[in-house]
C-alpha cells in the first residue's frame, strides 16, 4: 500500500508548503499530493480557492496576478510555492500527485508539466474531481506524440479520477475516463468497489486516512494507496 503525503506532512506543518513537502520526503513516502491553481502563466500550490484562511490576504487566488499572490505570506512564514519549486524539491524521490483545481489553459499546464518531468525526472500523477478537465489534460498530453504509447514512454504520467461518492457501477467511471487510478473517499469505498477496480486493471487510492482502524480496513480490502496527513504514523503502522 502506497503512503501518499496529503499536501505534504500536513499534520505537523502548514499544508502545501515547501517545509511540509521537505519533511514528508524525509519520511521516504511513496508519493506527495498537492493542489494547484493557475495564476497568470504560473501554477501555484494552494488548496482553497480563497486565500483568507491561510494567508494575510483576501479573495480568490485565481483572480490575482502572480505578483499579488507571491506577496502573500502563508501563516506569516513563507510564500505560496510554485509547482516548479516543489517539483525541483521532489525530483524523482517520490511520485508527484498534482490535483488540478483551476486552469486557465490546458495547453499551458501540459507544456509546464512536460518541462518539469524533463528537468527533474518527476513521476507524475494528475488528478481532479473535474473529469472533463482531466480528460482535456489527458488528451492534450497524448497529442504531443504520434501515439499514446509513445507519450507514455516519453512522459511517465498517470491520471486519477477523483470522486466523493459511491457509484452504482463501482469503478466503471474510471474505466470510461481511461485513467489508471480510481481515487475515492475512504468513507464510501468498499470491498466490491476495490474488487471491481482490480478486475478493470485499475488501482484504488483513498483519501484522507488518519486513523488506524480505517487504514487496516482499507489494507484488508486491497486498497493500493492512501492519502494521509500523518505519513509518519502510516508508514510506521504499515511497516509493523
């Protein structure tokens, strides 16, 4: 079972900050999950659409210019990082799971992500609750090569369809999207969903797992990866 640090080591450090990602890497996690919004021509790592809760600013991050957003201080300590800054930190040490929140241009994002993979040898998973946007990203990646097989060879990328409910037809949604990962809420997943996903050659990742009984239940179901705010605890428990 993969241990995926949810917004970094977010139980101990401020979420989606360089220090949270750095401390997660020290734990040798399998993957690090983060959230992005496009701001101008850049991609900023931040979860909420509004900056009010975590910064000294107000308003929606995607309504700002890049310079305005970079003046903000997260908990009075550091700037909101760019995706490039985080990718340079992570490199090939862990899977970089990018959850896309808002985009202005799919083409801009795909070009940016390709450059990250080339420069830092990142292994990337792109995920989103916005399935039409996820498909647009997926097809745009494929368009950069003559065939999807060539695209996969040059750019080591996977796609995950996020959901927050229990579908009537289990993991069929992920097969229909052509993604390789069905990512879902731990509170709605069940053994039938996992079995159906595995029959479709899909992996199942569950969010956000911070308690022992839940982790052990998901492990028994055969879930392939968990997002957790407590990667230190999850790694220790799974190693026992």
